[in-house]
C-alpha cells in the first residue's frame, strides 16, 4: 500500500523495564472483572438499549457473577440518569455488587454524578478521567503537561470533597485516558499526583485504570508500560491496577493477558468485545482462556448458548460463528482427520475413565459451556470422514460398525452431502444408515430358517425373491454359516463371508442385538449389511440378506 509512510509510531515505550512478566508462562488467578457493557458496549450500538433492556442485561450480568459493573455516564444524558435511578430506587443492585459510574474531570459533571447517586445503599466506584496523550494535549485541549495534570488533580479534590458530603460508600477510580499515547513517565506523574490527593488505604484502595483507549503498539510494549507503572506507582499496596484495552489492532486479549502478567489486578471489558470502533477486550475469551489453563475465572459460562442469546437480545448484535468458545461452530469439526482424532480421543478418555482433558483439537470440554458432542462437535458434510460419522452413529444410536464398514458408510454419507451441497443432521445420517444397510428385504428376503444339530448345523431356509418362494438347504459351523452356504449355493452367488460382528444395542430384557456382515465377491468388491432383532441369530441373518442385496451384480442377476 503506497501511503504507509504517512503513519508513524505514536506510542512511547516504558523508559525502564525489567520485563519480569516475560518469564511467566501462565496466569495463576483470575483478575477482578468489571463489565462495561452498559456503558462502552451500549454507546457503541447503532440502536442503544432501552431502559427495560438495560435492567434485564444488568440482572443477567449479576447472574453471571460480575461483582463490578459500570452502569453508565449518568451526567451525560437523561437516559443514563434514569437507568441509574431505576437501579437505586428499585433496589435492583445486589448487596455484593459494586456499580461504577463514569465522569469527566469537569466540575458540573462531577456534581451531577453525585446527585444521581444519592440514596445508593451499595458500594459505588466513581470513575473519573481526563485525556493525557500527546495528541489530545496538542490537538484537542491545547494545554501543557502541567495544565492537563491540574485537570486531573482538581477533579480528584472535588470528588474526594463530594464523597465526604454525600452519604454512601464511595470508592475512586482514575484513568489517564489515551494512556497508550501518553509518555509513561508523564502518565505516572499524573497518577501519583491523583493518588496523593485520594490517599488510598487498605480499607479504601484506589483503582488506577490504564486504558488502551486506542491500541497503538504490539502487546509486549503495552505489558512493559504496565510493569513500569506497577513498579513506580505510589501506595502500590493500596492501589488496584486496572486495564481497559481496546481492540484496534486485534490484540486486546493478548494485551490483557500480558498486562495481567505484568502486574495488573483488574480488567474492564465487555461480553464478546462489543465497544466503539473495533471494540473492547472480549471478557468471555479472556475468562475462558484462564479456564482452559485450569484457573476458575469466577464467572459462569456453563450455559454459553444462553449467554449468547441474552447478549444478542439486548444488543441486537450477532456473535460470529467462529468467536472463541461461544460461536456456533467453534467446536465443530467437519474435516475427516479432525473427526477421527476427536472420536478416538473421546473413546480413549471414556475407556480409561480419565478426568483430565486431553482430547485432540478440543481445548476444553464442550459440555463445560453447555454444548453437546453429538450436535456441536462432530458435524457432517462432504469433508467428513468415517471416524466422525461412525462416532455419531455409535453415540446417538448405539451402532458400533466394523472399521471397514465405517469406511463404506462414510463414503455413502459424504456422497449424499456432496450431492445436496449441505451439512447433514445426525438424524439424516441415521436415516442413510437405515436405508443403505439395515434389514434390507429387496430383492432377497429370508422368511424362515429351521435348524438341526447334526455334523455342525444343518438348515432349511425359505427365501422370497422376484415374488416367488424357494427353500434351500445347507450346512455350516454355525447358524449364519449354514444359512449363508444354503443361499450362496441355491442362488449360485460368488462371495465369501469376510466379516461378522455383533453387539447389544440396548440393555435389559427387551434389548435388541445388532449384527454386521461383510461379503467379498468374486469381482473383489465388498458389500455390507446390518440387521437388528431381539435374537442375535435372526439379526445376523437379516444382516446377511442386506449385504447380499447391496451387491449390484446380484441385483442385476435377480432382475434378469
């Protein structure tokens, strides 16, 4: 692209950093979560949520386990003000949930914010901010570093004063907005000046929030900035260091994870990253990444489909099908090799009674987030393979096909999908199996079999084909062998009984048996059949007839 030279680096690396965070390979605990869906998320919508939608979404965020929720900018609009009052006056804020309100460092806005909070019985974080970046100082405010810092400290003094005047449990959060475009040493000076005024204590810690209002650098640069601030903030033991990453570079999750490694304690973000421009950090992904490493995130995503449904209902947005952990297709495997590995991994785990999760291609157990193997993992189309198709048939309907029969069945299913140009449901796969293999009675139908135990098994078998009944006799090592010999000789068929397996389909006195027969014909081709019946011998004879009926040369012979 020919105009790349118009862009220059607009961020400022930390002046000194030991990069201790780079020596860590995972996070050991979950951060404090703060949902800003009702503020950042809502202001990014083409059609913002109405009051009832906001109230319902707030209740759902509480149900999910969020203990800090930013509910809006009450001085910005009447709608925001009314929502806050509806929460307070309606007693809708749980006692263990802290709401957060946002205000600029402007006197009339700060005062209106405290007025909007009057009568709140639960803890409140008053989040105040002003922009500190070079671009904002030079282009928007036309102020010096000293003047910008004074805006922050004046705001801190007024907020502390009003908190003493109003009744309530007020806590404080300060953000140097556009932190990523601010010289770190200057951002540190501003934050420390604010902290000197607020005087955080163990009982009343102060949140210092370092927003990537616009993501400008690679993630390791942001982590270095966070580590620098964490190392040099005053009153650090009484400061909660918070992150607020945006996703302009598509790196918000990485920024968050590295920022937490670098010393941050808290994260502000939204469900599925809904926010202005490219969005905020996706809290679902960050939380589930922790979960996949064995860390309880403290948020409940055990019914992810419901989370998606509630989010889409409230916002009018759509969760993309490949969104990590939540999209409709994130666990779906269409590829034959992937399906085969997943099926074998699941069987390996079940056979050994394993608790630890190590199944190939699945970073977490889909059932942990309310998804099902049978409908969400193994998905069938023309790219699918025998392993996945066979796994679905076994897990849903109990049929455990021989390996070579699975291959034959796989090709038939793929052929149907390819011809129809669509994905096949589990029920459609089952119907194909029934149609192609199970108890096929045309053109050959075995109606009766009578056995005698003499030099092995002797049989008299009655069959119907082309509308006529015939009886053939034969002998074999067992009942199936005897029937097969009688039919093969009586109809002059050239095949060898290649494979025979059987198993119970159900448990209990009324259980069915399933039998599978593979025949190799004189021309080298192999045909398969399956049979079901309470009696295993009858099931095996149904399977034999089905395998014979599946041979095209035999069909042609009958037709003639």
